C-alpha cells in the first residue's frame, strides 16, 4: 500500500465543522430547531398506561403513551416518574417506558398531576 505524502493526496472529506449540529428531524441547526416545541404525540390527551413484556426477554415494562406534551416536557416527566417509582426507564418515540410492573403507582401519580389516565390492555 502506498503512503500519502500530503493532505491533497488524501481524497474525501472526513469531518467538517462549517455547518454545525443539525436536528435529525427538521434538518435545521439545533439553535433554530422547532421540533422540541411541538407536541410529540397528537393523540386525544388521555394517558394510556399498560404493562408490556413482549420483545423484552420476559422483563415487564410499564409504558405510558398518548400524552400531548413537547419533547422537553416528556423528558422532564419521564425523569420525575423514574424518581417516583425508584427504578429505571426511558423515553422512546414519545412513549415513556418505566422498568417493572408499576401500573398502579403510575396511574395514581399521573392523576395527581392532572392528567386523564386510564389502564390499557389486560
């Protein structure tokens, strides 16, 4: 293999900082991104809380979906619910996932915060 002797001999751009970071959703610079200000879910505003274990190696996860909140509000709510339940969790595609069977705790907490919450599924 022949070794390149100058930068001009190295063809192809490896990394560029001229455009900065862009939002993957709207292709705008992160400083001008409007995605975080828009509601993630456009449902009816009813928080549907359900237990799931499919595709998770038999582990039970409690999911919450249907909240009409912005991305920042969903992130904040996810962190507060994880602290309240004392367990881990995440926010994926507008759905809050809390590890374990925390259905009753989450229903009560969401109702205390003023959300219309109901149990979905079995």
